[in-house]
C-alpha cells in the first residue's frame, strides 16, 4: 500500500505538471483562434460579438492565473469546452467519436506488433548468429529507423496507387451508412488494411529488437545452463526459462505503446485521412482550436501515466524483489 500511494503521489504531481504545460503551450502559439475562424470567411466581428464568442468558447479575458484556475476546474469537472473548428460540438463529443476509431486501429496494431515482435525476437535470440537472426535484426532496425511518414507514403503509393489493391483513404466507404451489417464491417476491414500494415511495420521492429537483446543477456545465466543440463528440450528452455524472464523488461515498451494508443498516430491518420485522434489533433492545430488541442493532449497524458502506473504494479507482481526498491 505504501508503494502504491508513493507512486500515485508521483503520478499526480506529474499530471499537474503536464496539465500546466498543456495550458500554456497553445497560448504561446501566434494568432487568435476566433479571428482565424472568421477571417477565412471574410466576416468581421464587432468588439461585443467577439467578446461574446470568446466567452462561449471558454476564453476568459482575465489574467493568466485566473484562466489557469478555470482550466484546472474544467479538467476535474469534465467540461472541456466547445470546439472552435467543429462548433457547436463539445470537445468531449469530438474526441469521443475519434477515440473509437483510434482504439480500434492503434489497439489492434499494438497487440499484433507486440505478439509478432516478441515471437521474432525470441527466435532471433535463440538462433543468434544465424541467417534468421541476421534477417530479423537488420529488418527490425531498418523498420524502426525509417520515419513513419516515409513508411506510410511508401505503403500508400505501392499498394494503393501503383497496384490499386486497397483504398487510399477514409475508414470506410463514405457511401455506406454506419451499421453492424456485414457490408459496412467488411468496408471497415478493407479500408483499415493499409493503415494497419503501416503501423505494424513501424511498431514490430522495436519489440523484436528489445526482446532479442533482453533474451541474449539471459542465455548465459546459470539457471539456463542448469535447465539444459537437466535434459529439458530446447523449446521448453527457450519458452519457460529464457523468454519468460526476458519478457519482463519488454513490458515497459508495451506500456509506452499502450500509452500512445489514445494519442493516435498523427502521421498515419493524416496520410490515410483516418478519422482518429491524431487526425483530429492535426486539424485542431491548423485551426488554432485550443479546447480540442488541450483535450487531446490531456488524454495522451492521462493514458501514458496510467500505463506507466500499471507497469509499476505489474513489475512488483512479477518480480517481488522490486517491492523494496
């Protein structure tokens, strides 16, 4: 309990610090969001109408400390204001709709990448120095070194434009009405292949390299030598002795990946015009939509802190030696 309370206090302080940065960053960007919204339409507003709109969107014309206290109050009450770009929708509705798409895409890609990357890393470490190890290691390092935007564009150009096998944008066919019909579900899966392929290519390499390095460091341990001396099969030693203990440090990488799920993949979603949180954040930045920007960054912060707290608890459960740390 002492450990849990200590970690909770740390993450609460980190949340307040992140919320403070989240408050000041949008206000350091040039331009007035209200003026930008109406300048594109060529409409001029009077001072009274401008003040009324600012009040509607939650912009307080007071000192920064007063705005900051209002912002903290809105966080703990769940009132994040109304979106400027998608007015009159509240921020929670805009982000809630995009959250479903992001969790479906990023969550599935993370699970597939972690499973595949861990499996490849285990085999590469067990057969280290062989052809399989070389192929996996070089491929994983190359996949993690190439920027996500380059990978997205290559996959889109080759499979979408050159071969024409898959659609080049949207989460589903715009001509279909959202429903639980087989036609609409099939369209979702069909349109999600290229974004899923891109994300899996980017994420799998990191998990494979991490698992391979962790497992190689354990293969020379005494309990591995003892297991082999007892006559246990290679597959049994590889899975239950080496891979099982090497998996513990990989949980940290999984936690970071899970934390980024709610942040969305901005590059991938923008390239494929996928209606997730990353694309919403990009559009909000272009429109100077402060409430949406702050709400999205807040979701990313909470997701990352919760994921790291779960990892801390998991570490203690998996390795009791850490309870006194």
